[in-house]
């Protein structure tokens, strides 16, 4: 994929500003990037890789740029594989030194749909891939990933996580449910609909609104051409004729983003 410095800068700014989803004493609050001309090498390298469609890896590359721009951080390492003999036991996202202490950071970008009925795993906050859920990520992060870092490097003084993302509520039936433990009540919010509801949703949309369809890995700041309602209809129709995954929309009005929308296949959360 072609590198764009302005696009990478917008995505990094979005990542910094996005509220955390998981809020605990280990939550790392990102500071704005310090350098006016950061080294975008990690992003370029990612975009040239075979994994250039992976949103999670893109977020890691952006985070690496952010950490490398922080003058207080040294000895930064990324993607540290932990091996025993010939077996890979796991991987840590980042290790770095700051103020004479060793820090461990796990980073993630997660989007969950509020589903009051509860998916197969019993969660009311389910990923576009319905095998994922907020509780599953929370428990794995705090119960396995951060402890695994301390077990692998006993000299770690501080363990951190930065799980950014959004919760999407259904268009017509928001279905407010009690939030699970550690889900930030000030989380960013979006909307979700099913494919069969798209026509009604677009018909109810103010005429001044335009949309952009977000393509992986660019699910952060809203890049892409502006589409009117008919163009969104056509693009969604073409998508669902070929793919089972969601269509991800950003809606704008008067030049400002006003809403993020997941258009889910009608069979979701069941498997196709």
C-alpha cells in the first residue's frame, strides 16, 4: 500500500484522542506526539508487508512511531517473542525504559457491538467477529498478557495497556445494558444496523450527510472518497454480494464527522 504522511498523521492523532475502552490502574494515557516530523519508518515497513490489511498491526506501527518520538523513552523494543527451546510461548507488544524503569505495554484497537440478546459467548458487547467480546479481551489482557510479561521479564516495574476503540449501539433499539467491569463509561459510541436495514437508515439520514467507506487497515481517521446516499447503497450492495464481513461507514455533515456505522450481514452474530 502507498504511504501517505498526512494520512498516517491523522490516524495517529485519532488513536491518541480516542478514549480507552478498558479503564484500570494499568491504563496508559497517550500524550500527543512530540515531534513535528516523526520517523514514519515503522508505518512504511508495515504497509510494505504482507500483513498490510491488518488493523491491529497498523495500530502497533503507529504506536511505535508515537513512543519513538517521546524523548523520555529509550531502549524501545517491539514484538518481543518469548521462546522456550524451539517453542514460541507468546509475544509482548512493547518494552521500553523510562526514568530508569522497564515498562511493558500491550496495545489494541477494538470495536464491539452492543447486542442485548447476548451472543453465543453470553456477552452483550460482541465484536464484528462474534467469537470476540469485550469480556474475553479484558480477561485475556489482565489475566494473561500483562502477567506473562512480568513472568518473562521480572525486572518490569510498570505494566500498561492501551485498548482504544468504540462501542456501537443498534440504530432503532439501542438496548442499553449494564456495562461490564472496567468498560470505560465515557467510551466512544457509534451505530450498527443490519444489511436489510440499510435502505431505511439511509432514507432517514439528513440529505446534507455524506459517507465514506473505511477500508482496512484505515479504520481510524476517516479516509476515502465522499459518497452520497445512492453511492453508499451501490457500494454496500456490491460488498455483500462478494463478502460476509461488515461495511464500515463514517458519516459527515458540513465537513465534520458525525457518526460511525457498522453495516452487518443479516445473519450476524451467527456464522455464515
